[in-house]
């Protein structure tokens, strides 16, 4: 598995790409959220660490197939128009959820689940933004980097990249910037 694979609007995955080491994440959010085996292990360690601070997190979205992305993308175009859909959701092949290496995090407080922009300023998310790199994850779509990543700020979307996560974190680099730099 190439943990540095770059997937965005300019670097698409093929219709037939399915990662070969998907496992059940055992998330309590819902049944059968699949993710890469290594990502599952690292997320579990991070989750335990978070719990020590009293923070309860889990995975609300992991692997998404090309077909699934195609469906939600086209539904959003139908409901809200092309411009809205283009800005808010990845077209099929452009979502790194298809790699099995991306996770959307949800937060539990008193058995209630919070997601997406609700958790923006939560202590749990602030903690994650600072500590995820220790487990090989980066905040994939940081605030103010929309031009580089092609996506709006998503405080809940983390991407497993392995050992280089801390380097990216301390140098405030997106995956796009890192890959461009390493090409030079
Ligand atoms: Zn996501």
C-alpha cells in the first residue's frame, strides 16, 4: 500500500480501484465502515490516547467506493446544482476515501454523536489536530489551503500518510505541497 498516494481533483483513481487490505473498522457510528488494516490499527491507538484525555472519538466514514461517490455526487448536483456540488464534494475518483486511508471523525459526548462543522471548535478536535500526526495522520484539508487542496476546510477529515505525518505537521505542509517539493 502506498501511504503517500495523492488523490484529488487532478489525480483521479480509476473506476475499478479497490484497496486490497480493507477491514471492518468496528466503529460504533454504524456497522461495516471499512478502512485500511494499518489505518484501523493506528486509529485505534489514537482513539485510546484521546480517551485518556476524556475525549470520545470514532470513525463516521472510511472507505467509499467509486460507485458510492458517483451516487452521492450526482444526487448533490440534482439537489443543489453543479457549482454547489463541485465545491462541497469530491467527484467520483477524486475522493481519497476510495483509498481506504481517509477517515472522517465524529465526537461522542454523553452518548450524543456530533459530526462535521458541529465539532469545529470542540476540544476533542483541537486535540486531534495537534496529536494526530503522532499516529501517522494529517488534517488533510486545513483552513486557508483551499486553493492548494481543492477542498473546503474539513476539520473532521484525516488522512493516514504514515511516518511523514509529523514532518508535514511541523512544517505546515499539505500533501500536495509535500509531493511537489519531493519532485524537485
Ligand atoms: Zn472525508
